[in-house]
C-alpha cells in the first residue's frame, strides 16, 4: 500500500514538474526584445538572465555578441565573441570537470559547452562583423584592416572545421565505409531492431556554407585563388553529402561550382580546366550567365532568417519488472495535444521498442497483447545477469517505486520553418536559396546526443535516488520519512539540458545577381515564418567588376524590423 502511494505521488510530481523553466523560458524577454529591434533593452535582459562568470557564461557572450551585431556595434560584438571563443575552447578541452555536481543535480548546474557547429558560428559572426566594419570605414587603411580581420577569422573557422573533420571523418570516408560488408550487415540488423535513424549520416563533419562565406571574404580581399579553394571546398561538400543531409537544394551546389569557376577565370592559369568543369557542373543557363559575369558588377544578398528552434524537456518514468528482469521506460506526456504529439514522436523515433526483434521478445515473454496496445510508447531493457548487480545496489527497489528522468527534445512536428525569399530588382524576381539550415544542424546534433542523454539521465537520477534510499535505511519512522522526502527532492531536481545559442538564425539564404554599374533599388520579399510576409527595400551602388553585399536579418515579427547592409 505504501509503495503504491509513493508511486502515485511520484507520478503526480513528475507531471507537476513538467513545467519547470527551460533555458528558452529563462531568456524569453531578451529574445522577444531582440526580435522587436529593442537591442539596448535586449542586452539588459540577457545580462540579467545570464551570469558572465557562471555556468551560462558561454551563452552570456554569444547571445550578447549577437545582440550587438544586430545593433550595429560590431566592435563590441567582436569583443564579446572573442571572449566566447576563449571560453568555448577552454571548455572543449576540459570535459571531465563538474561531473560530480552534474551527477548530484542536473546538467543546468554544469557549464554549457558549445556544440561543434556553435563553435564554428562564433568565427562566422566575427568574420561578418569585420566585413561590416570595413563598409563603415572612412579610409582605405581602416577598410583594409577590417578586411584582414575578416580574413583571419575565415582562417580560424577553417582550422576549427579541419579539426572537426579529422575527428568525425569526411563525407568521402563515410561513403567508403557504407560500401563495406560490415556496414551493409549493420543496416540489415538496424532494420530488424527497428532503428529508423542512421546516426552515421547525421554527424556534423564540416560546414559547406562556412567555406562559402570564406570564399566571399577572400574574393572581396582580391585573393582569388584562396577564394577558388574555399568555393570549391564548399561545392564538394554540398555535392558529397552536405546538401542531402541538411535538406538543401541542388541550386546551392551549382552556385558554389559557378563561383569556383568564376575564381578560376579571375585568378588565371585555369584556361584548360574551367571550361570542362563548367560543362560537367553547370546548367546551360548558368554557363550563359558565366560568359560576362566577371565584367559586370554583382550583388550578393545574404539573409539570416528566423530563429533556431528551442529545446524542450520530456519526462519519463522508469520502473522495474522482476518477472522479466527488465527496466521499463514510459514517456510522461504533458502539455497541450500538439506538445504531447511532439513528445510521442521523439520517444518513438529514438527510444521506443519498435523492431521485429522487440515483437518476438514480447511473444516469447507472453506479453504480446500489452506490447501491441502500448506500441511505440514503451522501452524495455533486459538486464540479464546485471539484474543481480542492480538488486545488490538497491536499484531494483528504487525502480519498483518509480524513478523520474528528463531528457531534452525538439518539437519537430510543431516546427514550421521559414517560407520563400526573393529579391526584386527593376521588375525581375531572383529567388534566394538556402545555403545553411541551422535548424537541421541543431536537431541532428540532438538526435546524435539522445543515447548519451538518456544514459546520463538514468545514472544521475539513480545516484540521487540511491542516496535517498540509503538515508531511509537508517530505520524507524524518521528514516522512512527522510528517505521519502529525499526521493521527492531527487525527482524535483531532475532537469534536462535545454541550453543552446538561441539567437542563431533558422536558415541562411543567398542569391548572387549580376547588375550593371550604378544605383539600384533592391526589394527583399521574405517569410521568416511561413505565412508571415515581410518586405524591405535598400539602395545599392554597383561598381563594374566588383561585388556588393546586402546582409539582412529577418525575424518572425514586423515590429521595428531593421535591416543591415554591407556594400564593398
């Protein structure tokens, strides 16, 4: 009777605690003010919500760095992002620290370490800041210093990407592995076990758009051969797997090859190579566009649109089944119907029993009817000989009373993304294509981390609950009360890692338009959220043989929307 009462209390507690604040909720005011263009107030809100010396110190500098970037204070933005880069590098090399604190509480009480793609975006935005400083300069010397800064950040970004590729392997190495007998066998057995995600195919190995931006900077610096190398690296990555992995279109791949060939023409020395490359990589329309592109001026429109999705947290309840010696995991669905659908989808995709081997196991154990009724809503792990070890530790007793864990997830079925964007110049429309999907980067990284997330969550909560059980073993009514209160405290402190750099855009879109020299009125029509249309107009001065860049950030709001331009 007492055990049933405890189980009901813990289940109620799990549902009641589902509304614990996530990182997104903690910084909501700063996010909203940024979208409204109230940058001074937004900076104050982030400074109030985040501690520059605490566990959120990296996010303090990245979020504020973005606010000042949008406000046009590029020097201050770079000072903040420089601090962020140092912190990220320091935390990247110190992954073991604070483990005990995290084990005793929750991941939010440990330092936030940037994901690999967030580390790359620190250098990306530093490079953009230098690009903006160049246009603001009043003399050639200041302009050249700013462009040199952008060039240096491009080199740093390339070093980070090379390090990531060395660790994770290139797209070509992954393609070669897939051809092996072992890999083919693994795919067969993954089908049998119901695995629907091929984790090897969603690893962040490199960044095609990062290299493409480097190409823009080198081209502006008139280092045409370095620009060729950067554009060609981007094109090879898009073509080799990046385009498919992140849901991008082939037009971006073709654009990268187009710019590679342009740089071959401008650098010289590729007279025999570039015609062959244009025949194999470019459409007839692109080949025609190439003929006089470098003699004309051209405009690059770079739109950073929307906001990267926020992570939420999902609750699960762990129990023990002594009859089958299994740990049983059920999701605790909370919130409105749409949120529950998101939780159900995430649990099914990453954790639930769903393969033929799971069904055969259920038949063997005589639980086929319950298994079919709970299809996709339960995960059972057979412990085998480890059951006795768990029992000796007291874990079986803890699990029979129920143990709550929390893991991070993305609300993928609720994600609407951004709509189409296009530029109108002198009555003609030019569509923008997505060169980078930050939303895909974030969600795929979370998919990769899901196994570690649930393992660490189980270990963390088991540690806390066993500590509470030890207190209960003191005996008597006092021990029972202390143990039960300790178990409540353990469940109350359960929380998932929901932090990430939230002012990053959802998508980065681009177009490159050849124009005659002179002043042109350029209108950007975009949908930073599907169904919500915005229009912005800017004058650009085009010079023969030179590139101008109009950089815009669009948020899913019309209030006080601002635009930014680089015209070099």
